[in-house]
C-alpha cells in the first residue's frame, strides 16, 4: 500500500460558486478523462493500473465517459464544488447518484479535465444533501 503524504484528511465541504462565477459556462468547458488508478478493468481511460490505496469505480461505468462527464457538469451547475480553485476551475466537484457519491478531482487546470472516484459515506462532503435535495 502506498503511504499517504497527507498529514490530515481532506476537509470536504460544498462551498458553492464564488461571486461572479458562471456555473453554466464552467460546466460547458469541463470534461471527464478518468484515471487508470481507480479502475480494475480496462476502460476509456486505458488499461487499469489501480493503486492499492485508491477507491475503485463501478465497472459498469468503464465505457460511460459521456454519462460521467454529464454527472460532472451537473455537479458544477448545481454548485456542488469546493472553494479551492485552480485556474478557472474548482479543484473538486461532487455528484450524488442514488446512494453513491463521486468526487471529481481536477487534473488539468488549463483544459478543465477531471478524474473521479467513489467516496465512502463517511467521506461525503458537508453540505451535499442541501444541493441534491
């Protein structure tokens, strides 16, 4: 298992948009590229290379890039985003689908590309329920 570099856990909290932020415009610019680190089967992101400490995505999503991109865009439109920005884009966005929550993490700040992975219920961000009521 890979040793974590983090000294304390991430504080996940839905912050919503900052003043002047156009969520619709941001949502149009983002895309989901995935990550081999969160897959245990080949997918549109390539051959799987799961990290020992990484949560694994549902295999049913392995070829659903468009669906997952739409989930990302929905999360941004709803304001289910972190206060941390990298360039124009929020570092994190969260989507709730049925009883699962997925965290999208910005991996390319110039192009607005994200990877994503499921969270355990104990990791769900504060304020998410009010966004997905």
